[in-house]
C-alpha cells in the first residue's frame, strides 16, 4: 500500500435486520499520543503568540470609540451653546454682546430677556456653563438651579473673549478651547455674532 493511508466506507444491509451497519476500516497506523501532544503544544504556542496583538488591537479600537463618543458630545454641547447664545441675543449684531454674555473664572454665562420684560435677572433667564477640572466634566446651570453634568470625560476646557477682525468690522467672539483625550490635540472653536 506504499505507506499511504486509505479509508473506505462499507455499508451493508442484511436480511432480516434492515438497520444499516456502518463500518469504517483503516489501513495503516494512526497518530501516536506523542504526535498529538506535540501538535497541541505547537498550536497553543501559536494561539498565545497571536493573542497579544489582538488584545492590543481591541484596546486601540475601544479607546478610539471612547474618543469619538467624547468628541461628539463636545460638538453637541457646542451646538447647544451656539443656539443658546443666539437666543440670548448674541447672534444679532444690533444687540450688545457684552450685555448678553459674561465670562468669569472659567464660567460662561448667557443672559437673555426671554420674557421680554427688559430685566435680565429674572429666574430662568440665565444659563451658565462651567468646567470642573477635578471631575473633568462640563457642568450646566439654568436659572438659579444647581449645576448639572453636561459632558463628561473632558481633559481641558476653557472660555475666553476673542476679538474677530479689526477696526470697524471687529466683533467680540467667544473662544472655546477643548481637549478630549490625553493624546489628542487641543481644538478651538469660535462663536461670533452674525452680521445682519
């Protein structure tokens, strides 16, 4: 048989027993216990070798997902801030931007006359954003209420006045500087009043 292993399958139906009888016949020797153990040892070394890069890849993908989620949270927060600034009159060039906003000690406060009575100190007519560096989160407060969590997991956030342009066309803008992750760059966005 030239050292080759041959397999053949024999199916026999005998009378009066109609149940098929399966017989598997081997020609040649099978694997020894030592061969099976060596194959398992080689396989386990290969699995352990491939496990470490796969684990690093999984961690990388997980961290990228967290960074993406935090970046999207910051972008949503900036959109809400922009909408609230417009509602506070900051987006209209005829209103006084310094009357609509205040930046003090890392807190951005919008003042809006929402009930149109001419008084900016009514309840619910003031919205404040503050970055808590210790807890690494942006907090939001409406009216005279308490600060509530708005965006978590920020490494850095600051508010500052920033002039846009020079001369007669200059406008007072708000610069928001953020860092979402330790490895990411600092990003800045500018919220300016619209020119009508």
